[in-house]
């Protein structure tokens, strides 16, 4: 038996490189995931045909002699056992460690820059034991099986499932099994699977499509909403779920996060049938008192001076589809009343009309304001309309700083757009120092600001082949709206110092000295060592803060300083939260296990004093 | 008290691996060929491969069903201690009584249902073999339509067969 190294994948599979927009799923199954020597895995090919899967595992020695038409997804297969490719005489054993390692390879981690799993299809019963000539003749590489393999109480698939729920709680898992659903329903539900597809169900292909729509972590195939970060994919999935049944939706998020693009996404993909429906946008702030009725509700010919013909209002134009109310917090109260009537009655009465027209419209509203506060004040927002909106589903779009792994994709998109809109701009490469600067910044203006910075960089440097850090001008831009959660908003942009030496250098530069064993030298040596260590930590942190200080204003980008000081593998997707916690730990310690920097060490350094005030509050 | 004999291991191989994961999945693949969602280079060869899977081990499956009454009956406990120490005059009536009681507690119906399901599946395969032998060498979608509807019937019968075999006990039970 081949021993397994749980930190690597033995008999490594090589996935085919694809640039497909299809979602990528992982199928963990002993029979369909096994590698077969010398001939195609016919069982796997049949399964792919049945479920509309394009096999991209990359372990097939022969090119496929058939095509799956309109595939539902790309599929990578994994056996879950050792060895992946078994022959007569081998003993096949379940390998949980290798399975988890394989899942991790395709999940949202810093080490993975490729496609990530949209969903996992997991078998329940895995056969183990010796591969005999008879069992090999029946199915190449399959063992005879052991008595306990078929015992529902010890299905290996359930063991895998429980580990997946622990380690990858956001990863959607659906059972794919030939067992009868009633026998295993409670088992897989308690273990955390989201659903069950019977392997013998002829409608399996459409069922898989439904599961992908409802549970899959899939990017926008049209490319309208750019990004593959876990935060964004979770938001897209929530959006699809909340919008199911064409219910009204409220999209919330900071300015510049792409709420309008998410509305377009909902219009396109917000129902399972993917039918194209009308999509009409209303700039709520542009509905002036003199025009809102005509714009929103339409008018009849002769309704007022200048109404020379009938005009359909925006609501009627959206009939059968979606009306996107952008920045609904900016809508004037009279228009809010008119809108409220339409939402409640589902009827539009045009200006000058004697009767109404029934409409079937889904209202998608978006705001970055706290409309609750405006409603409380009673003057800017109708409480009744707020109630109507609060009864709908709410989707929060994450700010860009919480989905930094999407920045490279967005930058690439915006660079190419800027180049194509400027005829004389050269095609350019984005240098690492530029990308690092873009990744380190916190983007209070989010995607719109990123687009502006990139466009400015391209337009200002049309005749060069490279985009470098020096081309980027972030500017000073403090968010105007208090609803951007001021407590977490990082002070404005400061260009990062890209030539800062690594933080480990100050430590590495200390000359190595042989340790003296003379008691006179050792007396009190530990305390002196700790004190020196604290001084060195303070020096390093101060240097990182200095690198992210604006020389003109003195404002400090604490998240940037944190990202400079702490290795990427220690950083999570919530960098701004991490930064605050990390600085707080420096100054107050942690659970009695991590000692804080001594007060006298901090007091000597103004940058550290400011950082402590920021992290721990102004009273500290 | 329970034993997990070879029959149970063979059932896993034949019912779970071959019938459900092999035959039924292949039939669904064939259905995909007929409806155009799968496009093989050689339609006739692919269809034949899928549907001929039944012939690979159907005889073994039939034999497995015939073996059930002998190999999964609780009378096999009399072959090992402590029941093997039972005096012959007691064993002569107790052993067949045990077996008969076991059969009467639903086992006879279950194995008969499984055998009937096997016959239905097998006869459906014979029909579709005849249908396939009449196909032209490069069949069109219209040519495949009769086979399409027969495939659905076949898939349903194979699934019913698999379900009936799954319904048989997983251990030799004491009655």
C-alpha cells in the first residue's frame, strides 16, 4: 500500500487549463474518480454525458471521442482513496488527508490563483480492500470491497463531509449517490450536505443545474460583475437566492461598490429560467419635483402643456421585468409617495389618465445611505416606503477592501478599457510594484475610485509599455457618508513606500554572538533580552507606520502598515479588521499569552502613540 | 448476532457498482446520445457499448438472486458454533423452521419481487437489442426516436431492479 502524505496529493492529477466561464465542480467518488491505466475511464465518460459535465481532471491518457453539448459545468474528479490508479494486487484504502488537501488546492486561499470550486458532488459509499483479477476485470482498479463499506453508519462519504464542513464551511456540498435517498437523508442532512442527487435520476442534469444556481459559488458568467473572491461569490449567491420568485430586493453597500451592476446581474440571473426580461434604471436623485410623475408614471397626450403624445413611464417600460431604483435614498418625498402607491397596488395611473394599468414589475432598490435614520427623522424618507423595502430581501455588497483578490481582475479590465477608449494609448503590462500598491490601498471610494485611478494612470502615460507604481495617484478622498461605518473607515489614501526594506532585516542584521556562559554576563540577561526585543519590535512597527504616513498631513494608513508588517499568509480577507486587532494586541496584549509593548517604549514614539489611540480608543 | 457473508460483498459489486453506477449511468448516457446532449464520434458504436453492458454481468446478477435464499438465510448459523452443537434430532426440525419463518417474514416476497424485476429488465433489454439492430450505420435523430422512449422504460426497470435488490437485508439476521 502506498503511504499517503497528507500535505500533498499522491499520484498527482493535472487539471486541464481552461479559460472557460463554466462553473468548476469537484466530484469525489471512488469509481468515477479513479484513474484507469491504459484505457479511458468509461464510467466517468458516461457520468459526464449524463450530467452535462466537461471533464477537466487532466488524467485521461486518451482524448475523448465524444462531446458533451452545452455542458452545465467543468468537473474535476478525485477518488478519495489511495492509490488513485490501482492495479491487481494493490490494496485500495480511503485517504481523508489527501482528499482534504485536494479540496484545499481548489479553494479560496492565497496559494491558489486558479479557478475555485463552485460546488462539490460527494459519493457516500467508497469500496476498499484488495484489487483481485475478478474485481479488476469488472471495473479496472476497483477493489472487491469489505463488508463494512456498505454500512450506512460508517460511510466514508459522511466522514469526508464532516471534515469539509469544519474546514470549508462555505463550500457547498451535494451528495451524489446511488443509495436510496430515504435511507440516508437524515445522515447527510445532519452532516451538513445541502442536497442529494440520485445517480440514477434521469433528470440529474437539470437537478445539478438547479443546485448550481441555488448553492454554487459561481462568478458572473457575463463578466458584468467582475470578481472571483469568496466574499463576492457569497454575495452573488445570496442575491440569486433572495431574488428567487421575483421578489423585490434592496441592495446596500458603500458608494462605488457596483450596486447597479449587481442589479443587472439579478435581472439576468435572478431566476432559474434565465429568461431575458426588461431592465429599466431610475436615477432617483434626478427625479425633480416638476418631472417625477411624468418620468415614473408616464402621461397622456394633452395632460399638460407640452405633452404632445402619450408617454410610457419608466414603471410601464419595466413591465414584465425589473425597475432599478438607484440611490433611492435621494428620491424626493413626493416621488416616494407615488412609488409607494405603485408598489402597494401594482397599478400605474399615468398623468392625465382616467384609469390605471396593472403592471408586473420587480423593484430593485439600491442605497448607500442609512434610510432608517432618514425615516426616523420623518422628513427625508417615508416610513411606509421604508417598511415596504424592509419587507423585501436585502443584499449587502462587500466593499473592495474586503475583496482584495478581485483587484487584479478589475485592474486588468479597467486598464484595457482605458487603453481602448484612448486611441493612442499603448498596450501595457502592469508591473508588480503597481499591483502591490493597488492591493495595499483601502479604496474608500471602492470600485469606482479604482477605475478612476487606473484610467488616470493610463491617460497620463499613454506612450509607455508598463504601468508602474509611480503612475498611480490616489489623491485624498474621505467618504462623505457617515453610513460608510466611520469607525472602520481607514484614513485616506497615502501612496505606499514601495522600497521599504523587509521588516525582518533589522533582526537579521544583528550580529551573531556566541552566547557567554559567564554568570556575570547572564545575570538579568533574560530581562535585558526581552527589553531589547520590545525595542526592536517597536522600531519595526514604527518604520512600517512611517512608510504609510502622508508627509504633508501626517495621516497614517494603518491597514497599509499592517499589510507591510505581517506576512500575507497570516492575513485574512477582512484586512481592515485584522489590522485593528493586530495593533490592539501590540498595545494591550492577548489573553495573557502575548505581552503588550511596554508603555515607556510606546511613549517615546509619536507614531506608536497615535496608533494606540486609533486601535484602542482615544482614552488610552 | 449477525454475519456478513460473501453474498453481501457480491451484492455491493453487482448492484451498486455494476448495475447502478455502470448500467444505469450508461443507459442515461445512451439517452443523452438519442436526445443530442451527447455527441459521440460513432453513434452506433457508443449506443451498442452502453446497452451491451447488461450482457457483461446479467447472468451473474441472476445467479446472485438465486443464491440469496441459501446464503443469506439464518439457517447458516447452524453451520458454526454454538448452534452447530445442537443435537441432530433438534436440528432436523429447528433448522428448516428457522428458514421458513425467515422466508415468511417478508423475505419470500422481497426475493420474488427482485427476481420479477430482473425478468422485466432483461426482457426490456431484449427489445432494445432488436431495435438497435435495425438502426442504419449513421442514424439521425429521427432514427433514434423509437430507441429513446424504450430507453426511458429500460432505465426505469433497471432502477426498479436495483431498488428491489437494495431492499434485501444487508446482514444475515436472526429471526
